[in-house]
């Protein structure tokens, strides 16, 4: 069945239960629709399988919902309103957001330095809260950072999350989608740890200030080429008169190939970003 036809079926499932439905994203695995929840009188985003739900896709949605429920409310983590079942398709109903930071990169190329540093501080707090709740995100990248309707950065995409408290999660390696922001330990088949999220956050900030991921040579480069570069090379420092040297040093440190050699926690990374922000305040940031 063609993707467009399958997606129409997903849209129909949402439209049967929500109003003002329009497509925000379609993918091979999941589609996301903007909609209006008449029962709750609010705008929402509904995520559900593009095609008929398989056991694996149900498990992925369950993972995401369980992780968000474990973490609880946080101003920089996307709000999950509730789970739904739409015509035998499992789904998740989230707060409506204004788009991702990957979208902003596509439109603007880079983001202002002061905005990136502030975003990094807030996301470091979000990741620290997740880790305190026993949840490792495992897939931090610009596409999984959304701008809420309050214009706050919120972390989303918890479908690859793992638990540091559940032995069943700790002993198995999740099926990770390979992106230019995937930490080298995941590419080697090792499980995600809090250090993985430190790497993902640093990689995200790197792309937001430079305009491309640290290990990507050009826009349409194949994932295989990026993987080879991640596993075989060091992060290039950011050499630009507009980027403070201490920020470049921090990001390259946080993207070290050895997880044990990175800043120990997201909170530590956030504190270093706060120091940079204070040092540079009034000096052009």
C-alpha cells in the first residue's frame, strides 16, 4: 500500500475522533496530526502508526508514553495528555507545538548564539530531570526539540528511551535510528546511558550554532559515511569569530568518543553553559 494511501487511513482514524485535523508529519513508522480535542477544548498533536499497528509499533508508543509518565511534568519536556486507541490504532495525544528546531535550521541555517546557549541550559535541566526519574532519552537531536506554543524549547521523541531502573531495559539494547547525532556507543551496539544524552545535547547545540552536524560533511551525505566518521574521528573544534572558544571546547569535550570522558551529567553541562553565558554577557552574546 502506498504511503500516501496509508496516511489517509491514519488521518481518517484521527478525524473520526478529533476536529480540525491536518497533517504535520508523515513517516514510514508514524504520522503526526494537528487536531482539536473537543472534549478537552484544546489544540493537540496526535501521533499514531502510519500503517496498521504492529506489535513492535505498539511497544514503541508504550515506551514513549511510559517514559514521559515516569518523568512527569517539566517546563522543557513535551506534555503527554493521554493515550488513545483510534480504530484499533494506538496513539498518543500531546500538547500542540509550533515546530522543531530542525525546522528552524532548515529555514534560517543557524540560530543566534545567545538563544542556543539558553536552549542548552534548559534542555540540560530537562535531561537531568529525566535521568533523576530513571529515564535515558537516547535520541537527542534538533528534530526532537520542539518549540512549544509558549516558545519554550521542549524535549520530545522519547520512543527510544530506556530505563536505568528496570533490569530488562538495562540488559537490552534498543533499536536506535541512526542519525548524525547518534552517539558512538550506540553505533557500536552498546546501551544508552546518561552520557549518551550529554553527547546528544552537545551535538544538537553544535549543529544549531554551526548549521550542520559535527560529523556531516554535506547535506545529503549517506548515513553510512557519517557513521564511519563518527567512529573514526574526533569532533572538529568550531573555528569562528562569532563562537566563543570556551563554548567550542565544551561541546567537543561533551562529544568525546569515550562516554566516561564526557562531562558526567547534563546538569554539569548546563552549569558550564551558564558560566559561559555569564562570562559573555555584555560581550556580544
